[in-house]
C-alpha cells in the first residue's frame, strides 16, 4: 500500500480548504448554529495529527523550502517564463536551490512587469504561471503608474486563506473560553466590488477585497462586516455602515491596519457615547494588525480598550502571506515556510543596494540555511502566482534562525505610511518636482513627517526654497500630485489624513541641521526625505529655534 504524502494527510484542513468548504458549507447554513462551528474550530486544533501552525520541531524549514521550490518549478515549467529559464533543467540538477539561484535573475516590480507581467494584463495565458491571471492586487505607486498590478491566482488566494485560518486557530493554544470561538471576526479592508477590465477580462482591487470576496462558506458565519458592507467602495460610506451595524455584532477578533481600526473604534465610541469599545463589544479579546509599525498606535489602542486585548502581528503582502505571530506572548513572527512561497534573502547593505535603495544588477542572495540573526535582509519571493525571485521592498531580520522567527525592520527605500498611504521616496520627490515646475521655483531639499492631528493624522512638509513661495498653493499642488501618483494616498487623504501643513525654509538650514545636529556633512550625504522618531524631535526643535 502506497504511503500517503503529507498533503494527503492534511487535505481536509490544509489542501486548498476545498474539502472543508464543501462539507461544512451546507452544515453551517442549514443545520448547525454558530456555537457548534466555533466548537469545531477549537476541536480541530486539538487533533494532534493536524498542525494548525508551523512547529519547527516537526517541520524542517530547509526541507520544507526545498519542497516548495520544487512544486513551484514543476507547476510552472511549461510557462513562457519556465521555458525561457529552463525550469526542466533546473529540476534535473543535483541542487535545484543553487541552480535556480544561478539561472534566474532577481526582479523588482519594474523589471518583472516590463518583461513578463504586462502580458498578463493583456489577457495572455501561461506567462509566468499556468493559465490566465483573472485577479490583480493594486499596490502602492511607482514612477510609471499610479499603482502596481500584482497577479493573484486561485492557488495564492487559497494559501492566504489557509494561513489566515491557521493563525486564527492557533489561538486555541491559549486559555480562551470556548465561546470565544463563536464570536465575530471584524476584518476591515478594501472593497470586494472590484474593478473589471472588459477588454482583457480581469479584475483589480485591494488584496483584502479580493480575499474577502472568496472566504470559505463555513467562515461566513463569523465574518464581519459581511459581504454587503464589504462591497461598498466609498470608505466614508463603508465607515458609516459599520458604525451603524456595530451594536448588532458580537466581535471577538478585529483584523486591520491600525489607523483605520482606530478611526472606526473612536467613531463607534463617540456615536454611542461609550467609555471604551468594550462597552459595546465585551467579548473582544484579540486584535490582529498588519501593514504599518504598531508601536506608535499602542497607547491609543490601550485607551480605546476597556479590557486587556492581545495584540497579534501578521505579515501579509500583496505577493503572499509571509509570516504571522505564533506565540501571542512573544512579539515576533514566524515565516510560513510551507505555504506556497519560496524565500531568498539579500543582505541590506551597500554591496547590494545603492544609496536610493535600488538593488544592484547581481546582488548576493542567501538561502534560508545561510542567514544570520540580527542582520537586515531584503526579501525575495517566488510564489504560486508567477512571482520569481521578486524583491518586495521590505527588510527583515531574524531573531531566531532555528525557528524562523523574524521582525520587520523597514523598507529598502525611504517611505511614509502612518495610515497605510505607502508614500515612497519616489512619490514624494516627483510630487515636489512637479509642484516646483508649476510654481516656477527650485526646491532642492525637503522632508516630511507624519504626525497625529487631534484624533486623526496629518503630514507636515518642510520645503527648502530661497525665493518667495505661496505656501498654500504649494501644499495644494503637492497634495494633488500625490493623489495622481499613489492610489493608497488618494484613499487615505479622504479619511485618515485630515490636514497638510507646510513650512518653507531657506535651503541652507537643511545643510546646517545635518552638520550641527546629525554630524553628517558633505556632497555624498543626502538629507532624509522622511523624518521619524528622535531625528524628528531634533528637527522640530531646530525649526522652532530658527523661527524664534
């Protein structure tokens, strides 16, 4: 008798979730009350032969990664990309990891789009992944367009769903009451009403909207705000509807970007004259956050909550579900080494990146077995959506290589994202340059800071200009240009980023600050385009001194 492989053993839970969906869908809709479903979720996690998370004492990460790469190469070997880079020969080699690294170059978005993905957007089949790409996640802007179009396949979406449920179910390790698993899960994300391209027959939108539109039938009993509200495209309208529906829900878990979650919860508290959100959702116990650094928001959330809430971090990018926090008492995340992604790592240093954060043509890349702890790495992904050795722009460090525990350390390029606006240095530079051209002035130096403004957020711009300038017109033009360059900024500007402020300073003060306060001076030193943390405090103090 042939021994079943691991995927066969785990099929009811982990293989595309299809068996689970088919078996539980009629039950959840017709026969079983929600409490029974919750009990089943907890019971499933207690079955010893069905892992609900990566346990490295049972799963060898290196072997798991080798299996993932092999599966990806086998699946894609007859695509145009696979034939061009001879995936068949890589599969026949003695060391497929090393051969893959030698034969396939590193790609950033521009290179991947210009050489391969543009064909997907023209409706072509079998380009970098088998079949036709029907969905594209819209990510933050580039120099060439308002948004990046990241391919999303059925397989990738299933992997994202699988990881999301694994993270949810992993909470069973903690001593939550049984009825916790019967509570609603509020997922605040993009609209499920996607943009449709009739000419080339594809849909585009936020990844959260794509994923929410394809949740398993059995999970709909838990899912909030529900499919009707999720389809609403206008964020202001969606926010109003969620505030109105809030008293009807019994929420146990909230998932979303901190800024948006905070704004929603503060609105609910104000609308119903509450002291804390627990006055309306007493069973709220977990908040899963992602997208931006959480530290600046933590104190605000503690004031919003009336009871202790576990903060759980996840790492979900448009390209795939990369990691999540396994141990709720340890604020680190664990790489998902067995979920449709093959990882490589590029040391984030001058050898591999230029001063603007652009990767060099032939960077040094490391396998999972070669990384070291407490070193910054940029991540390369190869996925089941036709992403190959792809630089996503994030940097991480390993806190524990044995257990693949990581922390996000930043971006390969300077960026600003206090509410999810994801402004790149390129976005900001182009917006200022366009404004300067329109006003007929020269601005060689600038910086911007994201700040709290009342209960919302604001951007504070500092422009270096040696000629008189209309400050109000300057900020108006910058705002308009950023909305054109970056879709995420355009959305956030309608709700979360309520104000823009500007100070115009003689250019010399920028250089004097670098010399006096930072201790860096000379032609090779660039003024930081984004001010954060202690450096922002120094800068604000310095500017106040100038004004006096």
